C-alpha cells in the first residue's frame, strides 16, 4: 500500500491497512487532519486510535472499536462505539472497546458542550457501513457470488441461497486487500433497521465499576510510584512568601517538600508548596502541618457580601444596554407591571472523585494518566508552562469520577507535571483532598443578579420585558468571565416586541467557568420563574401562557451578529405539551401541593419538565415527582439517555435546594460536603423521562436537562404555598404556610 497523501479528499476518509499476522484495520480520518498512525495500529496490544472510528478485526474474530473521547460518566465509552457497531452489524456484546490515548493527528478529543454525539454521529456511521460493505465484498469474492445476494448480522456474512456464512474474522485478511469503496456508494441503514441504536445497552465499564476494578484516575498504580500533595494560597492569586520546609521534610514518610513559584494563570500552575511522600496518607498528614506565609494582597475586597452590595448599587445606577427592541416604556405603560430581583450563587462542581493526576517524567518528557475533559488543552498547558515539547508529552486517558465541566481546566495536570520533574525519575500520583477540590475549584459556576420588570397586556400576553443583568468578569477586564455571559438572544428575546437587556460587570478574582450547561444553569431559573410570575399576573394557565409566548411553529434564526443555534418553536412546544400530558397537568391538588412547569433550549436540546411537590405547613418540602419531556433527535442508548436526564434532575434539585459557594476576604468559605451538601437518596423524587424520537440530527444529553429542574420545582413551590422563590438555594427561604 502506498503512503497516504497528506491532502485528504472525501474519498480519503476511510483508510485500510494490513495487521501483523493478517487481519483488517479500518479507520476514519478527519478531512482537516493528517493521516492515521499506521505504526501504532500494527501492534495488537497497543491502545491505538484514529480520527473518528477505528475498527480492528483480527483473524481470531476479535472486533475492537476504540472510544475516542474522554469518559467522565456521560457514557460515551459505550454510546460512540455503539454507533460504529450498528452500521458494522457487529454483536455489540462481543465487541472489545478500548479507550484511545491522546494523539496529535486525530482531531479534537474532548468531553464538553454535549458535543460527542453530534460531532461524531455521521462519521462513525459511515465508517461502520464502509467496513461492512468491504466484508460483504470479501465474502462475495470468496464464494464467487454477487454482493447483493449477501446479508450481515451479528458479525457474520450470510448467503441465504446456499446457507453459507463466514465470521468477520474469517474475512478480515481478505477484506484488508480490497479497494476502499466510494462513500457515495455505501448505504447507511434506515433508522427502522437499527438493532443496537435506540435500545438499552449497559455501560461497557459497569461490571468493572461494581466489582471495584481500578478504572479511575485515583486508582492508578505504577512501579516505584511516589505520592504528592499540593497546597495553594487560600486567596485566589496569592503567592508563597515562606514555608517550614525543613520541618516537613523531617516528618515520617516524607521524601521532599518544595515551593513552586507558579504563574498568574488562575486555571494553570498556581504558586504553592508541594510535598512528595511514600503514601498519600503521609503526604496529606504532612500537608496539615505546613506553616506557610502567604502574600494575600491581591484578594482584598472580594467577598460575597461585597458582591451583593455592589450589585444592589449597580441596579440603582443602571447598566450598559446590550439589546433593545421596540419601545419598552410604552409596553410597560400598556400593561400590568411585575418587578422582581433574582439571584443565584457561585457553585462548585463537586465531582465525587477529587482532582488528581499521575505523571512520570522520563526520557526528556512526561507520560500522564489523566482524567482531563480537554486532554489536548492539558498537553498545551504543560508544554507552554514547563517549556517541554508537546511531542514529549504522552497522555493516557483514564475514566474520571465526574466532570461536569471541572476537568475542562487542567491545573491538576500541570501541577503533577511540575512535581514529577522533581522526583528523580519516579512516577508520582498527585491527589487533591476534598478541601482542595472545594476551595480551588478552578472553574466555579459564577453567580448572577437579575433585576427584572415585565408587563402583561389586556389580552394576557407579555407586552414588555426589561432585565438588568449584573454578572462577573475577571479583574481589569470589560467582558464577562467564562460561564458568566447572557446572550442578547436568550429567551424571551426575539419573542417579545418590546425588550431590553442591560448589563453590569463586577470585578472578581474568583476563577469562573463552565459548569454543566454553562450559563443556562442559572439563566433558566430566572427566565422561566419570571415568565411564570407574568403568567399568574395575567391569570392564565402557565402551560398555555408558554405556548402562546412561543407563538406559531417556525424556526427562529439567531439575530444578526449573534452566535447560536436556530430555535425551533414546534419542537419546544412538543416537549411542553408532552410533559404536561404525562404529568397529569390540570388536575386539582389540595393546599400545600402543587405542580410547576419550565422549559429551556440548551446545547441544541429541547427539554420541558413538570415538578410536583408537597410542602407541609411547617415548610418541610417533598419533591414527589419530576416528569421530563426531551427532544434531542434520535436516541443512541436509551439506558444511557435516561441516566443522563435522571442525573440532571438529581443534580439540578441538589443545586437549587442546597448548594452555594460564598467568599470572604478573597477565599472560599465552604470546604467539604458538610457545608456544601449533595442530595441524598431519600430526597430524590420519582422520575418519568419521555423522549420524542424526532428525525432531527442527534445532540448530546449531558447538559440540556439540567437547567430546567430549578425553575420547574420553584414554580411548583409557588403553586403549593404562594411563595415565590427568587434566590437560590431555596433552603434559605421559609416555605411555611397557613
């Protein structure tokens, strides 16, 4: 086989090469990237990878499909190989799934933005279908029959006329010698032919997880490994002045302790003190005895109370107008006016597995075992921070015990790298304590304040809407921080004729960034709650009010100059109606019980939920049931899809009810789960998840459901008690009634 051309055409997507000892290897290359590394693929025992899918079939009939993206609990290590297996017509229960390492020639590898499915769906299907077509052709030539006479099922090719069949393994070596068919001539299955997709498939790691096999970052073990802890300034941006290093080095089990000067990058290598020991326990024990003098001057004046006072002052002073449609003043004058101030706090990602990384400095480079959601960015961060060539940094991707956007940052990875350079060639495992993870969550979900005024006219429609949004930006910037933005197109913009959005940015030293459904995770609470207020002010049913707001079936494009996906009102109305129907909306409930509805468009997914709650007279809350309706196109794995929506409900309820991060003098106040509680199983509601299997392109499910939960529950609490929740977490609100 000749060397591949570096310029890839559409017909160059699929590449095939022989395996050592015979066999069939199929890979897909992205058109904007270089060719796959055949050398790595020749070793059956190596963890190999190609852009998109990578199918390896041996003469022993072992079918291996590599999982491209990092697995953080969202299920892509199962769902993406399922797409390949579907078009390949493989028996998925017998497929070997291998995790791909990071490679510099395979395109983007990341877990974020609910992009794994939409970015890979068509490419994976084409690769599986092409492989199947080539196996059919190999069988046709072997039997000297027409390919049209053959069928496939569960890893075998059949010739019904003669009753013959061959396994894919028996055809692998022959298939590897065939020319690659034009992709235009390769037929993809219709959805009614699917045998794997849309069904329930258990996670490929399930058995290993429940039997305690070492899968996660915290499980890694290497010969001669040492263990590390790292202490950073409790005030964001602070630096080390001095530390009792001699005392720490003399403690049992401690091998070394040293200061790392670090950088100014709040999501990179912050200054601190590293401890290297014989065990994690020894490192943690020594860390508790550190005496460090810090320069904390940069964090002065950054406290939650200060932020609230600044927001209140900004509300009086007014902000910068970022969108204005129609005449808001006239619209207000023509209707019944409602005013409200909403706020939501900073949040912690609270991944069950704290941050950490294993690194081994050797041969002029470093090898990592990392849980990063953005391993390519992690590689770049290490390379630029420590001045090591990227090709000297090898990243092995291991399963993470939760991500939710926290592992989009790679601070723990560059910390492990900096420490590994000081361990004389010994591999080192850096582990954060829960307190480290809580107080140095490099990407807190930013809080926000909304000062709202709206009006409904005599026909019961919203006639005007004005929102003054007070948000956060890093010091000395004029832009909102990551995760702290509000698009001028955010609903109800474009759906109300008289609309105005103002914005004020408060300076903060708290490093902000994406948390599950960035932005939406706070904005949906505000928008859907205030829409509910206006519905009740108009004396209208909240479901009908929302359907009326969405208007006729149409696709609403983004405004000129704005990024974002078109908004399909028919799809949103479909999930609103389905959620209402499945929840029994409209039935009367006794005093102290109530239903609330909310919807939101997030990460190209359309979701509506109805929550049903009961509130005792003393304010004791029971969230009885949450009914979800979801349209994200075709479902890949029904088991995994339900898991994602149920997880969103549990996570969203815990966030809205219990959780907040506060700051005092530049440092986080909360430190562990005793003051940042997670939802307990006894507080978990019954859940009903209903999917609309639309013909639209598929999207991801990790994020679209999460933002809808808080407003649905808060709106239900209002129905039950007459008390409107305008501040999260709502455990701060007295829910008692008489």
